[in-house]
C-alpha cells in the first residue's frame, strides 16, 4: 500500500489565481494517495472562504478548516496539521507549485528507506513570466551547512508521528517556522534518516515582496531563524553563539566556544617558519614544528608534536585575520568532528584551495576555485561553514589522538599526493565529520597544482580505494557537472539513486 501523504497548506488572503494553480498542482499528482489539508487563517478577503469550499467540494481529498481568529502562519499550519491523517506531511505554500511527480518520488523514497524521518528535494523558482529559473541543486544531509542556511526548505516532507512528537509548529518563530520545525525534527534523527531526493520537485513562486523574490524582504525571518538556532544549540547542549554571516546578513554564523582549558596546539609547517604574520595574537599554548613535505615527513613531525591539536600548514605566507586559529580549534575539538579546513587565497586574491569537491576534474578540485573576495559561490556556500567529504592539507586541523588512531597519513600508498583526501575519507569511515570554515582565511605563498599526479600510481590507488565516492560526492549534487570549474549543470544528470555511498555517514 502506498503511503497517504498529507499536504499542509496555510492560507491567508491569497492571490486566488496562484492558489488555484497550487491546488491544481496537487490534484495533478501521479501519486494519487494524498490529501490536501488547508487552513484559512481568517482571511479578510471575502472571496477566500467560498473559493476554498468550492475546491473542497470538487475533490473529497481536499479538506478545509476555517480558523475563528487570525493567529499567524505557525498557528495556521498547526490547524492544517490537526486534520492530517497521512503517514507523511508535505509542506506547500499557498502560491507555490509541486512538480507532477513530487509525491510519487516521496512515496518511492519512503518505500526504499522505511526508517526515514525527513525527506527533502531540490527546488527551482518561477518568475513573473512563469519561467522556471535558478534551480537549487542541494547536497545530501549537511548538518553544518544547515546551521548557516535553511537549505532543506522546499520540498520538505516529515513523518507525521515525528511532527506530533515535537508538538508541530512553534508560535513565536513566524517567518522561519519551517526552519525551526526542521531543526527540532533533526534533533530526533540519525543522519541516515534525513533523505535527499536530487530532483526538482518544488517550484517556488517569486511573488513581489516574497523571500523568493527579495531575500531581505522580511527581516523578521532572519531574526526568528537565529532564535530557532539558539534554541536548537541549547537543546543539543552545544556551547555556541549565533551571529549574522559577515558576508550575508540573511545567512548565519555559529561561533563555537572553546573548552574551559584551551587545548594545546602544534602547528606543523612545511616550507615556512613561524612569523608574526602567521602567529595568532589571541591563542595561548601554541608551538611550531617544521615538517618535511609529503606524508612521511608530516607523520614524523606529528610524532614529535606535544599539542592536543595538530594543524598541518603548507605554503602559507600569512593569515588574513588573527582569529583563524581559534575558529579552527573551536570546530575540531567537537567530538563528532574529525578534521577542519580553512579558506585559502592565492597571491592574486582569488580563492585557491581549502574546500574540495570529489571527482571534480579528476580526484578532487577546490570548490569555488578562482572566485574573488566577496563572491558567494553556489547559493552562498563559499560564505558558510559546511560539511565536505575532504579538505585540503594546505591547512588542516585534527586532534592528535584521532590522527594517531588512524595511523596518520598513508605514506605507503600515497607518499606525495592525495594523502589529505584519503585521511578525510577514513575519518568519515570512523563516523567523524569533515568541516570547512570560511572564517579561517590564510594566504598562499604560491599556488601548487597536481598536474604531475594525473597519471601516478597514487591516483590509481585512489580510484581503486575510493572510486565510488569519488564519482558520487554526497556534498555535491549529481545534477551538477564534474567538469571544471564545477557547479554547472550536468547534461545529462549523473543522478543514480540506486548507487550506494562508499562512506556511510550515520
């Protein structure tokens, strides 16, 4: 039996033409086992009530409740949720559209992953002329990125019993009530229970004054989002504060607290000495050790290190802010994090290294390569902390105990190249996250290329050991091309939902 999916739609003074199209997009679903649960928040437009009644009379799967008083979108959404009978609840705004196969794709995902709690899809936008524009091809579950932006957004589908368990939508978070809902649901789930369908199943209408049309149109939404984030961090027992992303007011930055006793740090510098331009002025307990190039040299230096945290540095010339080290340490001390990478800039002032996309142009290529300062990258990702499959050894932080447990870099199979990527993938095999932060910025003395490794035995080893994930990086959507420079449309898409991931990220 295919699942009954309840589509929840809060309604208040809608454009009736847009609302009619939204309703029709549900009625046109290829998956027919649905109900549309609509709640009117006491609209002041006298045409709304008869319009809703007429639509309910046309199709018994359409259910309508009329609220006695206007209570806001969270209360109205709860009224729609109260009449839902389905196993799953999908959220649909009154002027948006579902793709015809949206609920069928959700039903298939439910069948293939019966323990799922949240399912989300890619989305695009509908402009004033009705054209579909700006598709947003999202990564698989990326908890660190989700704290910077609500990238789940549309289409978001939730197991009904989970929504009941958390008490539905919370009033007081209007404008970001869906974000607050998703944050609270995610607290109850393992990573494998949050499923991503890499297909555009939701069309977000760019109505004048909406967030789709003007991201800063509703400033109260970002303030509500930060209240939701603070509540989420507190519930998880995480000592951190929430601020605006310095490069984008609509996005968020999480600043994690250091432990009471700041851990000792050893910087293992290859090809550079301690300099005033690199030494942070706001971090105690710091030692510098020289490291020879290559995996074996880095391992030898690590064995001599006295720090709790190891930071491997390549050809770095200077730091662009004093707080880079504190930022990296505050992330890597978290017990669920294995390695942390930084944002590395070329002498010309363009982004050169740090975040890596597997399979892009070969084994891996830096994400957002060549963009200037201030460029957002793909949907603001160059501005936000996020999980990645790998970060560059040009600046990589790791706990010394974790590095020792893994046996350090693989000096036998990868003596010169790719040992940083291999380490990151082994960390994830051990259920540890890899995090990249744009709030640790350093300058490279020069840009190193891996051209000499293109036909190496090391590359052959990487494809043999990690080939599946190199072709299917979970943090890079299969609708995006593996041709350089990346983040462009793949024609045809690389979508293969039956291809399991090499690294299980529970």
